[in-house]
């Protein structure tokens, strides 16, 4: 035990396994958002995740994440306020990819060593809106007359910077953007449908202008922007703990524990 040096045996070198938990703010980007008004109307959501990482090279790690994120959006106060649409969602997400450090991460004397992460995954769309005091699920109602996939792929792009707080722990600030390969994260994409093909509930939630005293839309009127895919930004704190390293495993094999 007198020879055991924790800082020596817990360096984040190839062969190391880590786990991480993360939580922070999220902001939706899509047909109901206007980035120029982010300070006046932030309409923030939240996200939380857990991760497993395996370092297979000096500056490269494989990373898998499980995430739950909450987003919200509404057209009130935007340039298309008159359509009066809104949504909230609480969606699960899984992803896997590669995290790369600018420098080898065990050089603890460095004060600047950001990392980049790129990954692919899947999310489940649980898009809802408020109606008569209740939350109603929108995908089954086909508010634009189409049935879309509720399990679209996602592309995650993130940048972070860690700080060591103890020899096995790092605290990072991480900023990222997630591209959702669907234009229906908010249940808004193209044009108003033929309302006769919808259920009464679908008709009420497809066109909500009447509820603010405006005349109803005609089928074919613009409802969303199909060119722009939906997504969300996130800014989070991430706590990482080293669970196993090659050096620590060798030491324990030698002393028998």
C-alpha cells in the first residue's frame, strides 16, 4: 500500500473505462423558434444523460450516451404568431460515437484541453400540446395528413472542456447541437391538410387560429418549413469518473486485490 500512488494509477490512458452523468439546459430549434429572439424569449428546456466511455487511443474514446430531453416551443410572439401552434416534448435518446481530445487527457498540468464529440443515434418523438387543460399526443392525430416515423436518427455534435476536481474525477462544461433527421420534432413541417380526412381532435389541433378569433386556414396554406430540419442546442455540466485503468488493474493483480 505504501507504493500506491492514486494519481499515477488513475491516469486516463488507453484501456481506461469511465462513466459520466450530465445535466443542463436545452433549447429547441425549428419552425416555432426564432434564434434572433433567444434572449427575449429563451423558452428553455432541459436535458440529462448518462454515458460510458472507453479510451482506445491517446486522444480517442468510444462513447455511448442515454439521454432524456425536454423541449418546448410556441408561435406566440414570432413572425407567424397568427397560426397559434405550440408543443412540448419529453423524448428519450440513445447515441454512440467518438470523442477526441485536443491533447492527451492525462497531462493534468494543461489548463486548456477541449474535446470534440460526434455521434449517431435514435430518438423517440413524444410530441404533445395543451388542449382543454390536458396534454394531447400529436403524432397519432396526423395534423398535416401524414403519418411520420416517431423514431428518427439523430446526429450529435458537441464540444467540451474538462477541469480536474480529484484524481478520478473531471467536471466538464459541454455545448452541443443535435440534428434530428425529421421535420416533425414539433409536429409542424409542410402545409395544412384536407381537414375532412382528420378526426375532430385532429382538426382542432391542426389549425388553431380560430381559438384566437382568426378565420380558419385553407387546405394547402403554409403551416411549416420543410427545408429546415429540427434540432436542439444544449449547454450542460458533465461529471466523469474513471472506473478502470490498465495501470490500476496491473497493480491490483500484483498485490492480489
